[in-house]
C-alpha cells in the first residue's frame, strides 16, 4: 500500500480541542478516520516547531489519502500537509526509466 507522511498544524480551535481532549484522544480520532477509509495509522507523534503532529499512514491509493486529508482539513481544526513516501525499490525503478528532457536554453 502507498505510504504517506502527514505533518499537521492545528488552528487555534484545534489546539483548544487538543488541550480539552488530550493527545491520545486526538490520535485515536485520526486513527479511526484512517481505518474508516481502509488505511492504517503506522506512527503518530506530536512535535513542536514547523508542525504540531506527524504521522505515517498506509492507504490503498492516492485517492484514499486525498479523501482523508480533505475530511480532516475541511474541519478547520487541522491543516494537513501530505507527502507521498517512496521505498528505495521504487526509486530504483524510477531511475531506470528513460525520460527525454531538454533543460532551458539547451
């Protein structure tokens, strides 16, 4: 299954909910959303700095990850920033593909 890293930033209202409910309750809510779409929450951590939370999610396809990100983002409580992750084997396959490209000015 495709794997994605999600970095999330809470809004002020989202932070109020986090303070009220606690970290494990919010993790469980995200896990429930991911599982409802057929995915698995592999890891979940809070951080400080650029983002408030970090998660690795396995889902059946890109459309499923898009649906999860849209549902969470539409709540207004959390802005998800999603990055598709590739295995080393996928990169091996990619570098073997022949791509014809002409750089600017060449």
